[in-house]
C-alpha cells in the first residue's frame, strides 16, 4: 500500500473587512522602532513591556505599498512617524516619504535628535509633535537632566525649516505643573496640546490643583477675540460647543481620539492595532502588513460605557477609548476609580468653565482668522482634541 503524506493544514490568513476605515481619511501611524534614547517615567509603551521589544522592521516598503493599495486606496492618508523614538530609524522615514510623496506627514518625537534631520525632510512635515512636560524642572524630572533645554534649543533651531507647525505635546502628569509653565509653552510653540496622564496621579488635592490652573488657562483663552490662544484642547472644546456637528462629522459620531474610525498603528513587526497604548493586547490586533489584511477597529462604544448619559457627551464624544475599555468593559475598578473618573471630572469641569464665558458670544466677536482656526485648524487632525 502506498502511503500519501498529507502536509499539516496551514491556518488561513484572517479575512479583511470590506471597508474597515470609516470615512475618507486615514491616519497611518508607523512605529519605526520601539527603541528610545530616553526613559520617561510614565511612558505608556512600558505597559506590557512594549518599549524596546522591537527595534527592526519585519516588513519592507513594497509590502507597505501593497497594503496601502489594497486597503487605503482613494483615502486621504496622513502618516505619523511614531515610536519609541522614530528618528532613531530615519532610513524608514526617508523611504516612506519618498515612496508616498502625495501623503501628508507628521512626526511625534522627544525632540532630542530633531536637529539631525535633513532640511528636505523638515520641509515636508505638516506638523511636529514635540513631547515636553511643562517647565524645566518637571520635564527633566520625567525625562532626564538637561532634556528640557536640549529640546527647546532644537525646536528653535529647526523652526524656520519646518514646512508646517510645531506643537508642544504635554502629558499633564504632575499636579504641580503651573499656569506659567503651560503659558510659556503656548507662547513658544505654534500650538500647545496636553493630555491628562492615564496613570494613578490624581490622589489628594491633585485634581483641585489642576482645576485652579485650568481656570487661568480658560480665562487667558477668552481674554481676546482678535488673537488665538493656541491651546488645542480648549480650541476643540469651543469648536464642538459652538459648532456641534464638527464634533461628529469626521468621526461618524464616535470618539475623537480616532481609534474607532480611522487610526491604524503599525508595529515594527507589521501587526496593526487601533490604539498605540494597547499594542500589548493580542485581542486588539486589527491587521497585518505582511499578510495584507485589515479589520474594523475592535475599540468600539459599548453599552457598558456610561458616556451617552453624561453632560459632556455632545462635545467630548467619549474622549479616550482605551480608558473606557479598561474601566468599564474590562471592569478594572481600580483604574476606573483612580484614572478614568478623575479625568472625566476634569473634562466636565472644563466644559462648565467654558460655558461660563459664553463661547457663542466670544465666537461672534472673534476675528475671521480666529474663527477659521477654531473651525478648521489642520492640527485637529494630528492630535486628540480632547485632553
């Protein structure tokens, strides 16, 4: 009798959804490396030991192009170079920028190597997000001695070479961050964007300290109607209150952090996730470059999330889906109590303070250039406009 050897069955690649991207725009966030030259104490990639776990790309530019052709054809694509520290793999940045010259490009960086980038690359960047945590003492406390001065110097050095805007990206972790520190950054950069840190840093009087600073920032924002105070979270909140349809149209009424609709994060190994802070969770994988497949984001609103009954829902639109998922879907009570609920309290506080200053009347007085920035600032596409 002749025995026929049967090769073991190979698992079929996952099927792609027919249209996993909501709308006509997509942010392709490419993590060029998970290596970083700093060790910031609050780094979200430290969760699940993601940081440093992948230093080389496992896919090539042709595989990326094939993925783009199959899944992103006809979409308006903007690429964010992310990491780790993305400038540690400048070769990939250059390859992508030359292969896809019609795309827009953003760089999210710690700023320490910014002055090493070539002029042509700086000129093609629509926005640079530079991570900085406030003033010198707080920034250096998180990032290392001398980092604040180095980053500020580098930002000044490249300012005239950058084709687009430079945005200070602040993780508001330290409750002692002062109004003066944030005000100085708003003056030194084109925009200031902050996120309330997704960590257990809201004990004692830390929420009240932040509220006191927020009141001063909001007062400063509404002081003038002829010149914009460029704080992205306040700009976005005012926009959503004055023109509520703007808070829904680009995001299909979902979350403005974009992870439910059109943000895809490509790890160096080619795996794709909706949220850069949840790439440690296998159940969050939504695609792969090498296998050329893409599914709808698994981070979607669920009945477990209490947002639709909240006073802030019409303009907040759920803020951070990672926080909601961990706090209410995974039912992490400690995380919900110590992180999610304090941040929601701060967001509602901002909304009430903005309402006290009558944003509709302020917008009616605003100059046309200020109105245009409030309604249509391109920077909204590059950051989460809720803090």
